[in-house]
């Protein structure tokens, strides 16, 4: 669902 997308975005932001 959208939750996975949100988690992915957060991870990307944390990595960047």
C-alpha cells in the first residue's frame, strides 16, 4: 500500500 512508499521515501531521505 501507500505505507511502503512512505517508508521507502523516508529511507531515501535518511540515506541522502
